[in-house]
C-alpha cells in the first residue's frame, strides 16, 4: 500500500523517546510510530463498534425476547421430554 506521506513535528515524553531510540534505528522510527498509531486507531474503532452493537442489542432486547417467546413451542417441537 503506497500512500502520500506527511511530515509532522511531534512532542514525546523523554522516556518514550529514549525507549524508541533504543529499539529502533533512526530510519525506522517513522514506520514504528505509524504502525503503533494504526494499531491504536484500529483498537479504538473496534471498541466503538462494540459499544454501538451493545447499545443496539440493549435497545432491541425486549423485542428479541418477545420474538423468541413466539417461537418457543416450535423450537421444542420434536424433542423428547425428560
């Protein structure tokens, strides 16, 4: 995937920069920061999606229970009673 790059001037806490400097070559720092940011954004988007799904499930819970109740006799049809 080729995308246009944008140059940024960012500020990091000294300890975070020192850690980055210890694990990354100077030419790979941008890539590491980009990958980390992508993972963070993906995590936030996933959390947001899960929140929206939960809200949707809660909003339709009563209706879903009522529908399941309507089909309860059919669901149990043909099962042996114990």
